[in-house]
C-alpha cells in the first residue's frame, strides 16, 4: 500500500483550533489560507488567514476536515510543511513545521532557505517587531 504525501498538512491540535475559528466565522466553504511573504528577521515570514475564496493556481488540500489553501507562489516553500498549534507561556498560536527551512527565527514566525539571505541587515527588524 502506497502512502500519499500531502503537499501541506495540519496537526490534530491545529485542526481542532482551526475548526473552532472557522465555525465562528460562519463563512460557507471557508478554509485556512497559509502563505509566505517576504520579510521577518530571517527572510520569509509565514502568514495564515481564514479565506472563503479559491484563487486560480491555489493548491487545495483537505486534511483532518480542514481545507488548506496555498497560493502558487508559496507552495514550493511550503511543500511538506505541517500547520501546528503550540501552547506556550506567551499564550500559544499557530506555527508551521517546514522541512524546507534551513534556519528559523527564534520567534518561529520567519525562516530562511538555502540560497536566501537574512533580511536582518536590510530591514533592521528583529523577532520583537512582528
């Protein structure tokens, strides 16, 4: 039996948290959009939002009952990633476990891949500025 690898996935804990948020939004056919944007202290920054739109070129995965949407620009950097929810002393929140990241910022909101340079020197922003 061959195991199919999902382009992106979501942990049980994150799926439970996301389900509650999606139900509160009361948007039909809504899912969690996971995306990458330039910035952060390591070069790229993760973003997530509730979205009821499916855009041309989106990769759409339904995992653990949650629809995950990833735009065509972000999918290569997110391929193989898992959306998770962690509880910590700061209250916790969603995070991305990304096998493509070669280094991560201490805050867990930004990352770098091989071949990309840190944005620290250019932007002067650190983890505290998110």
